[in-house]
C-alpha cells in the first residue's frame, strides 16, 4: 500500500488524458484509475467458470465499488456542488444507490444461484453507464475540471480516505 501511495503521490499532476493529451488533476486521475480497475475486474469475471473464483472476484468488485462510491459521495460530489450541474450530481447519486442495491442482492446470493452471473453482468453494464456519465465530454469530471476547486489537493484527500476505507472494509489493498 505504501508503494502504491508513493507512486500516486509522485504523479500528483495526474496522467495525460487520451483525448486531449493534457494532464488530469490528481482527483480525476485517481477516480479514472478506479474506473479502469473495476472495468477490468468485470471483464475478468466473464472468463471465470469456477464458483469459488467468481465469489472471490465479486467480493473484490464489491469492495472497490463501495470504497469508490463512498469517496465520491463524501468528498468529490459535495465539493463539486456549485461547480457541476445539480442534475448531473443528483443523477450520479441515484445511480450509486441503484448500484448499492444490486451489490447487496448479489452479496445475499451464491455463485451457483441461477441469476448470479446475470446480476453481476447487469451491475457491470450499469457501472459502465455511470462511468460514462462521469467521464464523457460535458460530464461530471469535465465540468469539475472547468471549476475552481483545487483537484490536486482534493486528490490527496480522496487517496487518504480510500486507504482508510480499504483498510476498514476490506482489510487489504486491491492494487
Ligand atoms: Fe460515481
Ligand atoms: Fe466514479
């Protein structure tokens, strides 16, 4: 975890975005990195046959999503009220709630249950939609980058809170 933190702190100016070549501030690069990681886990899930592996991977996906949505809800979204259109932030919160309900349903099931794979698949599609709303041109991240909030400083707070939540909710880092 300390190595991950050091690497992230080192790249505090963020990474270059594919579209513009300009660097994202730390808050945005950190949240996008979470998005890529969870997308990769959903892709990996599709390849699995073994129920024990499915359960283990879903537990990782659930932890990553819970921590990510919580740091957005505690730190990013509230700070962006006034910078990002209210409708977009409200819809993002409703989508988080929808995802949490689906996660809870899946957590109450076993991988051998009939609709388990289908629910994981639908959760993945739901998250893909939500991530697009955050990352697309004119979306939450684009509006946040045009605002006055210091997104590099916020990135440090997001990172610290993520570490805390990973430790308390999961007991270990995913990366
Ligand atoms: Fe979100
Ligand atoms: Fe997000």
